[in-house]
C-alpha cells in the first residue's frame, strides 16, 4: 500500500525475463505517445449512466470485501538481518534497503504448504464478504500466478510450484465470491521500472526512460494474462500510480485497455492520478477511474455522488509482520463497517497471511464474529444506500426503498429511541435479528418526532438493528406539455390516521381531515424549469374555516389559511404564491396543517403549479 519514504544507496538491479525487449522498445519509443492519444478517445470512458450503473450494480450491493496482501515479504515478516524494520510489512524491500539480488532469495524460501484456497474463500464468505481483492503483484514485483511474461513468479522462482491465483479462481467460483486483483503499477524488480534507482525504489523525482517499454511489453501483457486466464474478474485494483513516470494519458489508456479485455470490469481511481490529498477525492483534471479509495480512514461525510471504498488493516500492517499484535476489536471493525455503509461506501478489510499460507488466527476470529452478526443483520448492509440523516446521537442508519435500518450503538437507558422522523412516515418497526417477536411500539414526542419503544436491555451490545418500514411513496406525476403540474387528490399519499381520499356525491378530494397531524404528499417530475404559481383547490363548510397550512417543495414554503367556501363540495381555487424550480428532476410536494381551530382542516381537491410565462 501507500508509503513514500526515500532511501540513499546505489545499486544496479538484476531482472530475469523470458522475452527480449530491445527491438520492441526501439519501435515503441516512437509510437507509444501517439498510441495513448488514440486510446484515450475510445468508448470505455463514454458509457451512459445506465450502462455504468449496470456495471457497478454488484459492487454497490456487495458493501463488504476482503483485501489480501500476500507475497514473499511474508518470509522476513518484518525482520531483516535480525532487526525489526519499521513500517508496513510489504514495504520491507525498500524500508530495509534490500538489493534486488538479495530480496530475490526470499522467493526461494516462499513455500506456503498450508495454503488452502477453499479455506480462505470460506473464511471470507462466512464473514459476509462478497468479493476478494488479492495482490497479484505488489511493488516488489513478485507474481502470485504462473506468468508467461516473467519467471519471477510463484511457479518458477519459488519451490511451491502451484498457481495460487488459479486455485483462488476455482474456489471463488465454487462459493459465489467475486475474485478481484490488486496490481502494482510501480515495480521495484523490473529494470525498466524503478529498480535502477535502488535503494530509493520509490523515487518520484527521477524518470526511467525505459518505463514505456515496461508498460507495453510487461505490465499490459501480464494484465491480459490475469483477465483472460483467471477471469472474469470483478475489479482490477491498481496502486503505485504516484511515481513520476506514470501520467494521466497512461492512466486513461490503461483503463481503456483493461476494459477492452473485459468490458464489465471495475477499475479503481489509482489507475490514473486521481488520488490527491485525502485518498479517494479527485481534483479537476485528474482521471478518477470507477471508485475512490480512501485508505485507513473513513471520510467524515462519505464522498457524496462518488462510488468509494475504504480499505483498512486489522492491525497496523497490510503484509504479515510476526510481531504486529495491535489488533482492532470486533466491535471497532463492525461499527466501522456500519459507519461506511451508512455513508454510501464499501469496506475492504485486509488480512495478511503468513509465509506458510495461513490467515493469522486473530483475523480469523474477528471475521468469524463479523460473520455471525452479518448472518442475522446483513440485510441492513447489502444493497443499502447512505443514511438520510446527517447525524444520529445513538448510532447510524442505512436505507433501502421503503425501509430504514437503525443501527443502535448506544442503547437508550429509558427504553425510548428518538428518531428525527414524523410518526406518520412510519408504518411499523421491529428488531431485524428478532423479527418473529413482533412489532415495536411507535409514538411521538412533543415535537412530533418518532419515538420507538425498545427493550430495556440491548439485544446486541455492539449494534442492534431496528427496521422501520416506511409508508409508501407516491408515484411521480409527469409535467404537462404546457409546463403545468396538476397534483390531484386521488394521486396523493396520505400520512396519518383520519384523512383519506373520498369520491362520489360531488366529492373528489382528501376528506375526513380531522387530525391536524395528518398531511398529504405528491411526487412530480419537472423537465421545464422556471417560476410557478401554486394554486390550491379546496372546500370548507360554514363555521369550519380558519385552519392554517404550509405547502412545501424543494426547501421553499408557502403559507395559506382555509376559508369558508359555503360547503364541503363547494370548491374554490386560490393562488398561494410563487415557487421557483431551477433544475430538472423529481420533487416532493407536501401540504401540512399548522393549526386546526375547528372540526376539520378542509376538503382538498388538488394543487396545481402553473408556469409563469416571461
């Protein structure tokens, strides 16, 4: 993962490769830049929103995945020449100033005889994880598959002689888990990449003139192997894009190249230079791939409007370090998963297997505990969208159409959970893990907000999930050709206890409006924007007038007062005021009583938005 420390020695590396690249480089040195210019114009970057949504659908629904950092750095496990090397385990080659020729010796010691692909995938699946992202090649350049492009791989440079990625591919298909690959753009082993700058493998101040040859004759052919021989893949997760020799045009070209091999594949933002400041955020002019990648952090408010995934370690390192025992608790990890889902993101949680091929036991135990919770409460994570609430004092929430999931971290001592919703918006509530025990009692506080009566003791002290089934949303009414919007009583959704639609005998309206807490909603579409006069058509019997009400849409409010019209079927139309709608889209209009001094609010026939012509 990310680490930008610099070192200070000199070394000329050795690299073994099965093909000679001298002739190819001579040609590519003339052609590579024009090729990038042509590739960036290809259609992979021009898909429609519908096409993108279809491609991203499984990933957005998955929410939870396993990151696996594994390679020959697991052999030293954080120690070199008897010294514990500071920093993350997979960076030991750079951190310990290890020459390429010496580092290669770890490959000869890498013999993970206890590796069991079935076991790994079952651990992930049983934890509730829907996809696995494993390091096909990290910055040290060692490959976990049988590459025909290089012999610096698991089959040729190590005694194990088994194709790790092939075995994982088979197991993932068996258990229905999406297989994804991490792949480093940077390569400390290849002489056409960063290796000549040893020991400053991560040198961002100097260029390697041969880097285009590395991209065209090594990196791209290896990516083709991975996609064609181990796919279809869910994600290609790039890293190491910060080096000087990687450019925006190269990032776009690689994105298009990968999508040409597998059109439905998903690619993270680190394929380009889209990681600036906080990882995952993009700046204008930078290519950001398909999703952002905040690392070891959860954005305070998520990344609205952007697909994103927080990647995080369980302890302090990605690759295995034998002495790193600073494990996050199950409670911490579970609440991080919920926090991320509540902000619309995915959680990619890392394991760093040992050189023997075992996922460390503390990781296994925590994943098993997460799996037990997910088995009961996964509905509140998978396929959910971000919380509609900016902040909740007792926990988090996630959402699906017609449902809100309340994740209660801090259980109310008085048995009453306050929720910033109207009681009228909610149809029923129940404990997700104990649905068979029946509904919870719903009420309101003095401000009209929902109060859910819950058991005195939290069923789950880490996170108890309460499901709120919401009242149905109205269908959206289309805007007429003349630009008007006619919202009729029969199309309204009524929230409350008494008010309802009535017809016959001259009636076609919302009537029986004898509870001032009841209100009505409409949804409507606008394609022609502008200013509109809001007109309300209503009736009210003599002696029943005087109710005040508020019409609201898109943050704008108009106040009105009901007058006597001579009878409950004597309808009149009054212009309430002017509204502005500045952008096309779907809107919700509500009409809510403010006061009801007499027996009823009104009989409401319709609300019409009439365009004001310039």
